[in-house]
C-alpha cells in the first residue's frame, strides 16, 4: 500500500480575517495609535484622519465595550481608562 500526502483545510479565512491576521484587528490598530499618541490629545476627528474611519468605528466599539477607552461627548477627546493604563504592559 502506498500513502499519498494530502492537504487538509480545516477552515478558510474571509478577506477580513486575512487582513486581521496580516495587519492586526481594528481594535489593536486603534489601541496602538492611541498608545503612541498619549502625549497628544486625540479626538475622534483626528483618529479618522490618521486611519480609515471604518477601522476607527469598529475599533472604538470593541475598546469601549472592554472599557479600555473613554470618549468625552462634548470635546470628542479619546482617553485610555485606568484599566488600560494599568494593564498595557502585561
């Protein structure tokens, strides 16, 4: 008996999944930008200028859900929460 090697695919990534694997998820991208610009006051408008607004929208939703950022409704200033600051090096 002769065995023939065969490739087995357990799953396929969508285009979004492939992008997330290669460049990072929207929340990771946004969090990195916020961390890199902690000395500057970032607003949602400024973030939309820096990266794709769709990435900002999706990333903000995830980061706010996980209580890692807060947004001042009046000034639109984006800040890291104490939880994010205390756990960013872990």
